[in-house]
């Protein structure tokens, strides 16, 4: 096996385990909460807020630590080992209040590993002279496969309501934590005597990217897209689940096995990830991000008019276009940030991207969507107008697409990805 293929395999294993950890419990924690513990729905909402809260500061903070003091691959491993400890503590928790703090600690450890894993992968690929736009997506696709594999593991072992799901996640986190120390080094690039400005001392160098108008516009729309992702994560499963109370749909496949239907979204992700190199190099980030926003418009619009009966094809198609909606802003966005950032702040820049999407975007998406749904789309009996909800979300995505086309002025040049990759490799070799 050639060194380049060996490197791709090593990074593939890391990506698989990264999302296996999340997939083991993320979709099934609700059943554990309600059916095993019997705790309230209001308290459960706070559990999902821990992801947004931790993403507000941890990815950017840990990115600074990796850029200035600790090799990113070592910090990556340390955080996963810490996360494993907290995951193993979850079954011991006996109150919703304690559960919130344990899950917050878990997310504080986990959320920065998403951006650190990207930084480690990009650095390793560049050191081997590889093109991150071409070579990273086939590696990242195994992260989604890992998520699906974990979800199926939890389901097939009938652990949806069992604390066993957290032990599986903890075991995977220990494995990745130890494995991370064998990954190619990604040493700090900002020397102790190199930075004198206050912004560097405070570790805020990546925020200089906002000085560039196009980057500022990009990050704002990344935040708005992060809000869209939170909408589908928070309400997609609930939407299908509420059809169980309607005798017309109660026995339909999509109502009895909503997780299977929703998993089509993850399968679609694996396919669209592989198309990213083609679309990015041929059309550029502006076209790709616009496609993502239009895909979100379709995602929500199809939900608005679909149902588990004759309209099931709309639900399925919505899950298919989700792959484009998610990948074309999440994966493509991280690649664009890598291309536009100084190699010395690569981890901080990825942390900033994570802050805007999974932090500010997720928190704002949750708060605003919750208010809008309660204020205008829920009657006195608590029944939700799902058609109106999804139409509103669809119009939000369409408005985003129109505004992005008008405001984002980045001009794509054919072959730009190859040139950036080559430049990045030179920077890594000659800091």
C-alpha cells in the first residue's frame, strides 16, 4: 500500500469513529429519556441545547490552543478520552438537572473535535501533497457511514431505551482517543514570540477573517444555514411521529419506523459528499452554497406537502435532497475556510466556522423557531400546523438563497482548487 493510500485509510478510521460516537446515542437518547427515565419534555429540550452552548465557545477556544500550544492531533485525543469518561457517567445520573450538566460536559469535549478532526485531516493531506478538495470528501463520507453503523448497532441490539447506548459511545470514544495519538502530527504554527498584537495574545486571530467582506458575508450565511440544520434536526422526527395519532396513517411504514425513513438522509449524505470535488472545482463555492440553500427550500417545502400515505414520495425525496442541503454547506464550507485561511490559524478558522454554524446558528435557530412555532403555529390545544411551519421554513431558505446571490461576490476561477491545494502544501512544508 502506498503512503498516500495508507494515510487515507488512517484518516478514514478516525472519521468513522468520530461520527460513530455521536450516532450511538444522538437519535435514541429521546427514547432513553422518556421511556427509561420518564423525565419531562421541557427538561429534554435543555439537553439538546448543550450542543449549541458548547459550540458557542469550545471549537474556537480549542482551535486557538491547537494553533498556539498543543499539537492538534494530541488535543483531539485528549478531548475524546474526556468525552468517553462523561459518556460512561450518563447512566449513573438520576435527575434531569444532573443530566444537563453531564451532557454539557460531554458536548464541551465532543464539539471541538469536529473542527479539530478536520484540521488534522487537512494538515495531513497537505503534507502528503494531496488536494483536500478532491481527496477529503471520500474520507469524510466514512463519517456518515459510521453514524449510520452506530444507529443500526444501537437498534439491532435493542438498546434504544437502554443505558448500553452510552457505553457503546464511550468505548468508541476511548478507541478514537487512543488512536488519535498515532495520527500525523499537526503542530502549533503560531510561535510564542511571533504574535504581539492583543488580538493574537487573546487567541482571536481567526476573527480577522471578518475583515474581508466576502468572508464576513460567508460566515453570516453559514450561521443562517446552521439555523436551518437545527430546524430539521429538532422537528423532522417530531413531524413524522405526530402522524401516529391519525388513524389514516398510524399503520404506515413511515410512522411505524420513522428512523428508517429519516436514515435515508444519511445515505444521501454519503452520495453527495462524493460529488463535492466536482461541483466545487467546476462551479465554485458561491454556486455550491446557493445549491445548498435551494436544497433546504426543497427539503422544507416537500415536508410541507408530504405525508406518510400517498405523499410518502415527497418525504423520501425530502430526505434525498437533505444530502445536498447539508453537505454543500457543511463540508464545502469547511473546505472553503481552509482555502481562504492562513495555515498558521487553520484550527482556529475551522473552530470559527463551527462557532457560526453549530454554535450561534444552532442556538438562534432553536430559540427563534420555538418562538415562531408557539406564537403562530400552535393552537390552544397544543396542535401544531405543520404545513404552515414547513412553508415558513421553506420561504426562509429561499430568502437566504436570493440574498446570498446578491451579497456574496466571490468569483470562481476554474482550477482554483488545485492552485489552492498546491499553495497550501507549500505553506505546510515551509512555515
